[in-house]
C-alpha cells in the first residue's frame, strides 16, 4: 500500500445531505490507495445528476447505499481524467505518469483513488476535459442502447432528452449502430441535436410526441414526465422502452415502478437498470472517440473552487451536454 498520510489536498466535500449550501471546498487528507488502486492527480472532472442526487440523499435508496444520516463518502464527483501519481502493489496495468480517465469516488478533488478496473489510458491527442466528460454518461448511453435496447441497424430510435449529458452520447451512439434517430429536445437545442447526427428533431414545446404516427423500435427516455404506459403508443409491437435510472431534475422512480409493474402484461420490453462502470465499455467509447464517431458536447467549464456552482447548474436540468470542472 502506498501512503500519503499527512498530505493535504483541495476537495469539494459535504458532511450532511441538502442543497448546494451543504457543499464546501476544504483541505482534506489525500486518499490512501489499496493494493489494486491507483492514485490519480485529477486534471478534469465532470458532473452528473448522480452527484446532486447523492448531495441531497434523494431518492431515499441512495441513503441506504451511501449513508443514512450523512454520506459515507464525503467528497463529491465520479468522472475524472488525470495523471497516475502512484500505484498499489498489485497494479500491473498502469504506472506513474500515465494519462488515464474513468470513474473514482471523490473525483472533485486534486487527487482521487481509483480501482484499476475502472480506468483506462486516454487516447493520444484527447484533452483531459474531453476524456473526463465521457465515463458515466457515455457508459449509460452505450449500455442503454446496446445491452437493454438491443439496437440493430435500420431500426428507428427515439431519444427523449437528446440534448443532455447522456442524450448527446445516445444520439451519436444510435447513429453508430446504424439506426434512424429522432431526438426530442427544446427549441433552443434543436440545431445542436441535428449537428450531432439526429435524422429528425422533435421540439417538445410545440409537438406532442404521443400524437406521432411514427412507431419506434427503441425509445430511450432520459427526460420528460410522460408515463411509460403512454409511451407504449409510439413503440412497435415488440419495441423496447429503456428508462434511465437518473432522469433529469427528478428521480423518475415513479415512471420506473410503473414500467416494471406493466412488464409482465405487455409484449413490449419495459427496461431499466443502473449503469455498470467498467474498463471494457470505456475502451469501446475511447475507440469511437479516436475514430471521430463520438464527440462529447461540453456546455460549460468551471474551476475546482466553483464545483458547487457546477452541481447547481446541472441540477437545474438545462445543460447542453456535459459540465466539466477543471482541476489543474
């Protein structure tokens, strides 16, 4: 085990659940890595809805997993990119100086400890902020379409919430898989969604998607308040409705419960899951990044000391793509 005992770092921390006023920048002890972990000097991190759900401790099952009264992990953030500073005794894949990205608890800090199976090397020529924007949102989009939706070339795919963090990846990945893609978003984001490859764009402020005569093989619901039972109307007879477990400003738990309750009684597939962060899927995404088939959309950059403002902005639910925190 490599020790960093006594060494301090800057980090975004909280000691109780609540709104962004529970967050504070503090000098805390650097993490000590275990045998199969690496210590990463964080260069950039990105913010996900997961971060503010944990900040608030809502929905309640988050507290069951992460601490009933206060977060067990006080430092926020998951997505990161940076440089390996030190490695544990059983780490064989990385060495100090490697540029890496992936996921680790407490990413909104100057240093973080990551398991070696949750990170990979950054492709040559890819900047830290671009790499940091990819892990959670990119993996969620990939697994939702490929594993749950079982997307196939020529199918029609509808992405509801196409301009958000997961949505911008989902549109591009659906095109990569050979689908005809329709993105649902606001008026101000229509051009953005077209620019990343959507064949069609539906402006939810002027058009009710439920009134469409079109039928979709996969509907990927990442935002909105439409009931899954109503969305069945625009699915093909054996189509798939994929509901992300982290939808927008609210948790979406009610929609997920309704979908699961209906599943035994309908031919259409009603599906939900929690994304599994892993190096194998990161490699898939990195390959698409290198080939130019995947282009992260970054809405805003914040410095580390303004991480709380970054979480607040993401929680408002109007981001265009990803929000990145530049650490060093």
